C-alpha cells in the first residue's frame, strides 16, 4: 500500500458508510409510515441523514486527493518504521486504534492496530471502551510484528512494551491526577528505572520526548510539512514523528507504545 491507495480505500469506506446510514434512515421512515413504531421520525432519522451527508463529503474529499496524486508520484520501499527518521501518521476509521505509518515518499512503513478489534466494538461507547484492556501490534509494511503493547484494564493508563521476541522493553505509566489537561507520566525501563518523562498537551499537536538524562528522542509536529511531502500528503495536519539520528530501536519501540496509548481512541 501507498498513500494513494490509502486515499482510495478511505474514500470507498466513507462512501459505503454514507449509503448504509442513508438506507437505515429510509428504513426507519418506511417503518414509521407503516405504523410499525411511533415517535418523532425527524428526530430519529436526522442524525443518520447528517452522518450520511458528512461521510459522503469526506468520501469526495479523499477521492479528490487520490485523483490529485498520480500513481507514478508515489515511490515504493520496504523499510521498517523502526529504521526510519520521519514517520507520518494517518488514521483509519476504527472503534479503538488503527494508525498507518508512512514514509515521506508516500510508501507504507507499517501500522499500529488493536489486535482485538472486532465488529461489535463499534457498538461499545468510548466512555466504556476506554477502560477495557487493549493489545496493540506494531508491524512493518509486510505485516511482520515488530513490537507488542499491552494495556491494562482501568482508567489509569499502564501500557507494557515488548519487542518482536517477547522481551520486555519498558512500560508507560500515566499519572491520573496530573493528566486531566495534559498527559503526564513516565516511561520506565524493563528494570523499572525512570526512562522518559512525559509531559504532553492534551491536543497532541506538538511535543518532544527526551530521556531523563536529556537525550532527545523524538518530536511530533502537526501543521508543518515540507513542500515536497505536501505533494503526496494532502492533509497538512498529518502528525509527523521525527526521530533523532541517535535514537535506538528500543527507544523507538517505547515512543510508538506511548503513541498507541495517547491516540488509542482517535479515528477519522
């Protein structure tokens, strides 16, 4: 997959959702006309109609982005996200988390996804889904597992990070009392030592992560993109992770684990 394929598939998904919600609204209207049930038919069908229109507009937006990007404008590569300096994050519609990781040239590096993402998860409210245990996988473009993240049950975020051999790399523990407006916590090593302090704004627009010793690991930026990248990535607010040249594989695994924790209920 590349960024053009992502635009195409997202446009198709949104188009199908648009028709599905429109059909649901029509069914409710027909049942109401047939006196199968009573109630305010406008209040019942209006949310579905609004959703249908919104999804159709999103579908057209992604379709236009796809058309603006010729097939020969996207390169293909087979690079691991753990071996890439700049990684762009794009989110697929999902009940919890499915984020695709792209190289600046437009090729797919891999993804972070919830391993337990079943169809019925769409019916569970976010307020309840937030406290459910999660298991995320970091994969490369070929679907090979690079890391695994396990989030414990409860309102206090604790996520354990393992590499592809099952070895514990570390864990992130959020400070619940201090994380009302900002995300505050600590990424600990496998031995339980403080590793990377986390102090990130709740909107997750721009932040940096450093080690306790002051070594810079990564920056995340939104709303900034080189002109060359902008020819392929049409959404200028696409989050961009920029790793330091000296960042180690274990540190990158920890950063992607924090991103899984921070973005775990983000969807289009």
